[in-house]
C-alpha cells in the first residue's frame, strides 16, 4: 500500500443527538469536503475524531463505510484500552480496505515503557491481516513514548512509521535519525504547531486536525515548504499560528469542530456543554474567523 505522506486530514466524527452513534450523512459530508480539497488522505477516529466516545461495533461499521466513500487513502485509528480490542479493530480495518492503521499505547491507565513496547510487539504478532501499522504517540491523552522506545519499535521492521503528536523537537530529531537507519519508515507529524519546522527538517507528512477545517492552509503551507518559497511559507505559518492561538483556548477538538461548522458543514452535538465563559469565547472566535477566512483563502488560492 502507498505509505502515509504529505497532508492527511484528521477528520471529525459528527454524532447523532444521542451521542453514541456517528451520523453517517454528516461524516460523509466531511469526507466529501476533504476529498474535494485534494488532501493526500484522511485519518478517521483519531483524537480529532473523538474515538473514545464510540464502541467497537460502531467504529467498525463507520470505518467500513468511510473507506468506500473516500476518494483518497483513508487510515483508521484502532487504539483501544486493551490489546484484543485494538487487534480486532485493525483486522477489520484491513478487511475493509483501509490504507493503514494508527495505534496509541492503551489509553486511560499509565504504563511503563517496557509494557508499552510489549504491547506493540504483541499487537504486531497477533494481527491476522496484512496492513501498515503506524505507531501513534499522543502524550496528552495516554502514556508517552520515550525516544528510545519509539526508535526501538521502528527498528524492528514491524511498523510502517510513527505519527508523533507530542510537538517535542528533541523526539522528532531522534525519529529522523532513526529514519536514516530504517529508511522505509515514515515520520508523520501530528502536532500542527511544529508542522513547518518538522516538514522542513525532513518529516514525511502530517496528520492534521487543522486540515479538517482548513485544508487550504495546510496544503498551501506544504506546497510552499516543498517549493522552498520562504516568503509564502512565512506568510502561511503566521496564519497557522494565529489560528492555533485560538484553538488552544478550547478543549480538543472543539475549535476544529466549530471551524468545520463555519465552513458550512453540520457537526452534530458537542460531547459536553459549553460553560458560559467558553460560549463567550466561542462567539468571539466565530466573529474573528468570519473576518479572517477570506484573506486566507485568497492567499492559498492555487
């Protein structure tokens, strides 16, 4: 299968009013929107997709349908609180034609690096289907992968690469060094705040929450970096920093979801109600975004 490279959008997962099921019509609209913007691929059920809210059967059902709907490669996060659940999700993703799977360390409880390493190795051994597996390091929500652990796992040859959402430049440097030793692995950024730095340093791509609402920005920035157009790169990096400053005022992934809504798509209910202070901040964000977006679209026209 084609490796994960370039700009993949981390898709939101609109829910029905009950909150327990995905609204298929709405998630298809998100997939169609992203495909129309010519993203290099889509990642389903990552942190931006709030996978934690959905049961195994629902994640399998939606992944099967989303793979059929998408016109670009689609990878699926199969992270779970235990090994058996992750293996089942990965096998199902392979059977339905996903381009790869993402796997975090088991969530909620904290584990040692030795336990995390064994978890990944046992996962690779237990898979019945052949599918590229990308390690998913997201220390904000589960056990952090230390550089030694991540590099050891990549060095086994059992993993296609890593999506690193830490934003840690020292870890990124270690991963890029590991890539020199094992050139087949892909180093994928998962933290938009260091996208320009990491892509310029040699990372193979990004799985981006920002891209779900603003594909033009991430694709435009990626083109500028590839073309070594420093002026355009700096211009769009400034835009990205402005936007991320707003996102950081809200819990993940509320800001991205509201951005998608302001692009004209329905997003379903939020996972939790806004506090009065958050509601006021969101109103300010919406007003800012309406004035800000037209300029960005002019700057990223291609």
